[in-house]
């Protein structure tokens, strides 16, 4: 009975030590360190042609492509389809006149 009591107190003390001390906590990543390249991609940046003052409304995956929804300030919104493997813009989808 005494052994079980000592074991419970020791386990509780260890639990408090782990939670309070952060044992096993991963170190924070260095913000200045360069990011490693993504496997299979040989490009760095993809320029999306858009008028000055445009805002990014949304971006989502569509199969093997990435679709970016762009809202220009004085024109109709449009979608830009990007091939992430090649790192290039495939085309645009015009969404019609702005109301």
C-alpha cells in the first residue's frame, strides 16, 4: 500500500514536471532560415497577372491545379488557373461584369 502511494505521488510529480517544464517541446523554427524546396518542384515564384490594387479573394485546389480568385478594383473578378508542378499560369476564367 505504501509502495502504491509513493508511486502515485511520483507519477503526479513527473506529470507536473512535464507539463510545466515543456519537456519534449519542439524548438521554434528560425524565421530567417530558408525553406527547403518542395520535392519535384523546380520553380520559386509564380507571378499572377492582375491590375494594380487587386485583392486575392480566395485560392483553392482543383484537381492537380491551383485556382486563385482575383478581385480587381475597377473590373470584373476573374479566376487564374496555375499548374503548381510547372510553376506557370495556365489561363484565366473571366467571371462577367461587376455589378
